[in-house]
């Protein structure tokens, strides 16, 4: 028979460098023993967890802004392609307009697929 798989490591065993959320904080008994050994250590741990939380929130806000900028830039590019295609058709170059439009659609589709694939990793 195989041995049962061990339970995941307790949060108290995580090193101080990997503590990044509230669930990673050590147990109350460990905090008490650390506090007696190094006064002020519990407050320092809580400050670090709070700082990590604020940093993650800041990174989330930055990501939203980058996505909004990308959507705006992509929309501007699509409008530019439509305008260029209309301009070429109006000036008796429909074959060239079809080529520009087709190449642009393929390029935009490639960018969308690439960003979706990268986001899944």
C-alpha cells in the first residue's frame, strides 16, 4: 500500500520572504513565541502583509490602465485602417484597398490571438 500523501505545509512554515497574504501569517502560538524572542516582530509582519496587499492593488490598477490604453490604441488603429481603405476605394484603387484591409485584419487577429495565448500562461 502506498503511504498517504502528507498534508500541505502549514502556513507557519513559510519563510518570511514568501508571506504575501493574510492566510500566510503564522499561528497565534508562533506569533507569541516570536514576540517574546524579538519584540515588535508581530507588528512588523502585519505591516509587511499590508504593504504587500497595497502593492498588489497598485499593480492591478496599473494593469487596468494598460488594458484601457491598449483598447484605445487598437480602436484608433482599426478606425485608421477603415479610413485608409475608404480613401483608397474613393481614389480608384479597390484592389490595393482590399489588400491593405485583408492584411490589417490578419495582423489585428494575430495580435489578439497572441495576447490571449500569453494571458493564459
